[in-house]
C-alpha cells in the first residue's frame, strides 16, 4: 500500500497540481505535436523519481510502465475525445491510469483477493438502497409531479441543462447519508440552504403554481431520502 500511495501521489501532483490549464488546451489543439504533452510526461517522470528516491535499480520496470502507459493513455484520449465526450474521457483516462498504478505496484507486491465473498450482504444492501435513492426515487417523483408541470421556462432561461435532475440526486444522497450517519441536524441546514437559493427565483417569478410545484418536488425528494435512510437502518439492524 505504501508503494501504491507513492505512485498515486506522483500521479496526483503531475496530473492536477503541476499541469496548468493552458497546457491542457495546448495538448488538445496540437495533440502529439504539443510540446506541453512532453513537458507533462517529463514532470510525471521526475515526480516518480522523487517519490522512489531515484531508486531505479529496483523500480525501473514499474517506472517505465507508468511513464510509457501515461503517454499512450493521454494520446489515446486526445485523439478519441470529442467536445461532447470530454467529461467521459476524463474519467476513463483517470481509471486507466489508476489501473496501471495497481499493475506497477503488483510487480513488487503480491495482491491477493480476500478468501471470503467480495460482495457482502451489507454491501449489497447499501448498493440497493443507493440505487433506490438515485434512480427509483427520481422516477417516482417525476411521475407524481408531472401531472402539474407548470410552464416556467422563459425565452432567456439561464438555467443549466438537466440541473434540476442533478440537484435532486445530490440532495437525496446528502439526506440519505445524513440519516444513516445520524446527523439529522444537517438535513435542516440543507433544506434551509436550498430554500434561500430558491427564494429569489420564486419571488421573481410571481407564479404561485411554480412555487407549489417546486415545494412539492423538494418535499417529496427529502421525504423519499429520509424514508429510505430510516428503512436502510432498520433492515441493516436485522442482518
């Protein structure tokens, strides 16, 4: 684990701390012809040398694996990503780098899978309830409130695309987490914070139907998250 953390530290510093935004844009424009791409790989190599205390005699194979694969993965992302898929490729890129770090670590440390079943009963229960909180609740809430669906969009609507969906998912995840960790006071703070941010929109719209629509959606979202959190704790105690 200590060796893996060293590799991970070098990766975080190289990819997030010592890579300016202008380097990223330059790589996207010029791809393999970008000098910044090779600066980036050079910094990664230097950081790896530092965390390994320049001990290439012992770690040369892992060093080469990480540096060469980092270059190849970055080039692959630069040529395959499009404007609409940049976010997806960011996560694919990071997952591939982490897999390589695990592989490099495994060259020096034996990884053994646990003898017991990886998917435990409690883990499966948590996964099921997270899916209920994120997806099932969203569909049920949508079915309930779409019978009203007031016209709230304007010609100059500055709201983000699908923002409401993501806000709902995040607030339910927060509330669910607060319930299962017994931090009920945080739920009141979250509800108050959302009310403050929404107050300006509701007062400017002067639309009672929109106010009631948003209020119903918010209370349903919080209600489902609280209910599922309490139900999760009840079922968990039965296991």
